[in-house]
């Protein structure tokens, strides 16, 4: 199992935002993480731009988005930017994308969210025609009619899809290189995610897909676990308002994001991440949740947690 680190921009407007993103990527590489995953926040720094910049200050580490909403970019625009990002990363970029959520697409962007799974499949058909290398992209389906040459790089770009339901898991298995998850506990991964995506990939003659599980992690002292889980629920509770995530929660044992977190001492964290591995996760994307009553304590918590998880 590979272990990566979720690394996004700190909130707020300030001139150090880019420098902090790049320093985070350099630190993750120095610590020995396999990958860095950059979320696309609906109101903050562009994740593809962040990854392209990170590619210039790192040499080994895999760099991915987790995830880009498909509705915000026409597939040709996504092709151009993804291929350009791959060139900036010298072949280390993984494009994570998905159909997002109604409260982002409809409520924030003012775009329809009627058939997200259908649109995602049509979108992937265009991307797969363009990300395998230079040449003509000629795809016509129910959503797009694309006839566009693309000549940015000859480096192929793997695609991971945020796939939570059966239809999206089938699409991810048939048309992508795997899935990247959030709000999926061990039971949901083992009983719902892995069987469906593996069956779809095998039926399409594709290799076994990657299953990247996003997991909150906090290294803390004995007796602080309940407080850390409560804080995790407050910090990340927005995810639970999505019907997509609610349906996924029903397939597992967890009732909220705090239940999914790897929290406690070193042994507890290692054991929890091992259970995700045993459930079928090929990768863990660690979302460090700093814990402390002051900014300095939270920074120290972040650094301790990142350093320990890297040793696994």
C-alpha cells in the first residue's frame, strides 16, 4: 500500500500562499511520501496550477488532484491543462476528477446537476481519447461533439475518478485507472467499492484499478481521541451534507467522518491504516487534522503526524 498526503492551500488571501504550497510538496518528498493529493476547493487556489508548480520543485513524488469537478471545464480545456500539467511534472501527474456535488455545481456555479453519472462517462470518453498521447481527439456522444487536435506532450496521464455509487464505479473501472475516495470506511471499501470497480475493470480488459482512500489522521496523546474525533467532525462536517456521501455512509459502519479517522498513538494509527489496506485500498491519501488549543500546538501536531505517517 502506498501512502500519500493531502496538501491544499491554507485559507485566506496572503502572498505566501504559493510558497507554502511548494514548501509542503518539498517536505512531503523529503519525508518519503509516495504522493501528494491537492483538493480543488470551490473558493480557493486552482489545484492544477498548484500541481504544475509543485512539479517544478520536486523530483520523485507523484502529484495528483483530488478532485477536479468536470462541470467547471469543458473536456478540451481539461485536456489542455492536464497535459500541460503532466509536462510540468515530467510524467508524475495523476488527474483525479469527478462529478462533484449539487451544492457546488448547482448552488455555487449555477449549472445543471441532473445526470452527473451520464456526464462523467461522456467526459471520460473525451479525456481518454486525448490523454494517451498527441493526435486527433474525435469523440461524439450524448454530451459532447469534439473534433480537436491535441499536441502538448507524449507523456500519458492516468485518470482516477471519484466514484461512490454503482454506476460511477462501473464507469471508473471501465474507463479510468481507478478511484479516489472520501467518506468511505473499511466496510464500504471491502464490500462495495472494490468488488464493483474490480469487476468492471476486468470486464473491460483493464488492469486492476487503484483505490485511493482519503483518511483523516491525527497523532495524539492517550485520552484525547474523543476530542480529536469531535474536532474532525467539526472541521470536515461539510462532506456529510452531500447525498452522495450519505449514501456511501450507509454502506459502511461509520456514521460520520470522525469515525473513519485514524486517531491515537503510533500503534493505533498504524493498525487503522492497515485495516484500510486489508479492505482493498491500494493507496492512502492522508488528511492530517491538526489538534491543539493554539496555533503553535496545531502546527506541532501537524508536523508530528506527517513525520510519523511517513515512516509507515
